[in-house]
C-alpha cells in the first residue's frame, strides 16, 4: 500500500483545479507517474492492488485499472500475473544504483539562452494592448470597419476556391494579393512594383526581422533614425547589429553623418513619409542623397511606410523606392493600420535579386500567410473597397485629430504643447512643465489613460520629454473623458 504522503499526493492531483478537465483515471495515472519520476516510488516497488486503492481514493476499480493500464503502456510499471504491479527498473537506474539528485525544474531557474535569444528576451519584445484604451498610439478604428462586406467577400472566396484555400499557401503570398498590392503602391505611393517583387508577410515587424537577419551579419552596422520606432530598434539589436542613431530634424533624418561616415554602414532604416514619432517628412534632396549613397556603397535602404494612407494636408510624398533607379530599397507596408490588426498581413516590395532569398528565409519562420485572409483582402482591394475605406477613415481621423488638438490646448495647456502632425494615427505632445515624463505616464495609467513616452524612443533615452497620444481609435466623447481624467491626474503629481 502507498505511504500516507504518497496517497496524499495522489489525492492532491485529484482535487487540484488545474486538473479538473482530465478524466479521473488520467489524474491518477499522472500522479503515480510523477511519484515514479520524483523517485518516491523506486524501481521494483510494488503498487497497491486496484481494489484497496480504489477504496482509498473513493473511485471505481475500473478507474484504477485504466490508470495502471496506461502506466504499463508507457513503460512505467510492470504487471505480473498473480503478483501485482511493480515500478519498472528503467534504463539508467539498475538495482543498487541510486537515482541521481533531481534537478530543480526549468521553471525555477533562468534558462540558458543563445546570445540572440537573450537579446530578444531582454528587449521586451513588441507588445500591443489587446483592448486598447485612450490614448494608445498606432491603433486604427476597428469599430468602423465594414465587417458584413468582408464576411460576404470571404464567403465568395470559400465558395469559388473551396478546399484549396485550406491547403498550404505560396510562401511568397497569393498571386492575386501580390498583384493588388503592386497596383496599389504604384498608383498611390509612386512605387515601382510588380507582383513578382512582392513578398506577403504577417506584419511589418516580420519584415524588419527578415531584413536584419538576411541582409546583415551580427556586428555589422545600420543607420537608424533618432528617435525611432522601438520595434525596429529592438529587431536590429536582437539580430546582433550595431545600430547607429542619426538625428532627425524638421526635414527628416540628417544625411551628413551618413554621407561622411568612414566606416560605411551596410544599411539605413527610414520612415520617410511620416517619421515615427515626430511626424516629419523626409525632404526630397535628402531622399536623393541617400539613394546615391546606397548605390555607391552597395548598401540597403529599408523604408517603412507604416501609415502613409492617412495624410491630412495635401498628398503624401512619393516613396523612396519609387525614386530609386538602382534597386537598393526595400519597401515595407502593412494593413494593420489601414484595416485592422487582427488581419495579420504586411508586405515588402523587394529588389529582384532578394525575392528568392527572402522568400526562402520567410518559409523557415512561419511557412506562409493564411490563404483565406489573403484572397479575401485581394478581392477587397480589387473591388475598390480598400480605397473607399481608407478615404472614409482619413476624413474621420482628420476630424479626431482636430478635436484632440483642441482638447489638449483647452485642458492640458499647463503641462504640454501639442505638435500637430500632418498625418498618422498619433500626436506628439511635449512636456512644458518641470514634471518628469515617467511620473506623467504613471499618473495617466492610474486613471486608465495609456501614453507612450517620447524620451525612450531616442537611442540614449534622453530625448525630449513628452508622450504620444493616439486618436484614431477613439470617439470624440471618449477622448474628452480621457483628457479630463488626464488633466486631473497630472494636477495631483508631486514634482520632486
């Protein structure tokens, strides 16, 4: 018979809420198996007969027999006719040899990661709020998305394509979607794209990780805007690259440090249409200078065009990729901002020599993007629905930006000055008082308001103090309530 402690251990397994979904016999089997693995039941030890154990646990004898049968099938016990059940003498634990001391489980100790794995872990990753609250930046208004239309198009796709949509997809992306993306970026962004140069991905973040790992080796250098999108910086750091911050002014990234640099970085990362987080546009002469620099040094330009659809003053400037006759620019786009984050579709327009290497590398990461979503999006774009949705949301977002600007000036003028952008989904606000940035953000979070600090987006973390306020996903009423809460919270902050 089991000792009292062993019987209590089995009973604890039966009663634990985490195991409630398991059948009784499986809980008993797992509990006994753990006793064996822990060494509490050594090789050759007899197990209780099924009838008395069933009585002790208050279960049927059939339940115990089912547990023992599974233990026997897995090799943990031997069943001898007329003698009973015994713990197997497992390989490596012969009679007379002591079982080695059981190491602490992995959950209780720090795992040994690779250098890249440690860098990825310590970066903190890129986390998005599952249910965004004002004023989380970079979030589109999903409540206005034409979901019934999307559902109708998806049904059409499934009806026409059938079970083929359930199979593996092309790692480069569904051809109809690649064609629709190429047509769109050529018309709206002045790109030079064809369907065979488009690689469909799950996100722009995946595109940046691919660029970092396929184009550059650990230790090589990449120029990056300062301040910059934290997801890009973390992707490059995790890949072991040396990120060289380049100051951004009112005309975008300054090019003189890049052109005069003697060590010649292998690439430059840009958000030229709408710099993150300042919102400035890269001047044409600087674009042309960087294109010639890349051609001269056989370097790459990684262009992240994350939200250029939403430009509120005139037409957005043509993308760098469309100006580059040397094919040194990789153009990254996403539907996360223009449609909805749950779609999980982004893309990159590649120089022809990079299409096959990038596609193969992508196949090692996640194989391919979901076919049904791709084909539905292609139909959404071909039918003109994408353009119509973007135009409608551009008008809504422009109005919300104007409303937020007024609310900030009315209720937060003692604390911040807004820097009204010409586009995008968020507005930078610079602290004009002596309040430390982290205290302002902590006070906001305590009243349910989410802000992204500006200083941490600078390479040294010592940039201008302030925060980003997203406005696209929130109604005027929601923004007014949140601004009033924020004003009250900031008034209570005690500045050291």
